[in-house]
C-alpha cells in the first residue's frame, strides 16, 4: 500500500477453519470484481463513491411490452440507481445499520 492513497479490502471466509483476505489498490472497482466473481461462492464488500450512478438489469421483453403497449425498441439498460437519490433505490434486499460517533 502507498500511504495517503485510498484502498479497498476484499475478505473471503470459507466454511470451516480457513479464510483469506486480499487488499486491493485504487485501480480496482469493487462492483466490477463482484460482477466478475458472480458465479463463485464469495461476497465482495467495498466502498463506492456517494455520487456514483449504476444501472439496473434490463427488463425482460414481456415486462417491457406490458409497460409499453404501443411497442417500441426495448431498452439496452434498466433504470438508474443513483446512490445520492433514495427515490431510485427501490425495495431493500438487506439492511445494515451501524451507530458511530460520526
């Protein structure tokens, strides 16, 4: 690590008595690594910028046609998920709350 540079930590724990931890530098994107390791039995925990915007999965053709009865070209991307706008978050899948002095 280089002092003064932000970094992320990836920790993977297996069932039983083994586990490993790897430290990633600023060149790694936690959401991209989570996508690449999607098929593996691991969970990625990383920090993301508060002004980041991501896209939800593309709706299926059936969902699109039900929502747009006049037709049209199906979208390439799903709706936006804006970290700074709770109105775009939808229903939570999991919630974690930590009380801190800050």
